[in-house]
């Protein structure tokens, strides 16, 4: 691999890793907020499922279309 290609690959990997790290952090924060502020009920569990679903959709979008 040429040096420029290697630099580009490393740049994209670093950007993807940062995105995933920050996404995980924010999802954990939101999940904790939901757990700490809502009573244990079906709706709370649905919210948590949807948060996980949103995280998976975001990762898929990043994989398909890249990160800004």
C-alpha cells in the first residue's frame, strides 16, 4: 500500500473509532438517565430497546455512508 493510501485508511479508521466511542458514551448516558428517572414499566423497556435500535441504525449509516 502506498503511503498516502495508508494515511487515508488510518484517518478513516480513527474517525470511525472516535464515532463509535462517542456514540457508545452517549447511548450509555441516555440509558442511565432513563433508568434513573423512569419507573420500571413496559414503556421504559421499550425506550431502552429503541435506544439500542437507534445506535445500531447509526452504526449502519456510518458503515454505508461514512462519517461527516
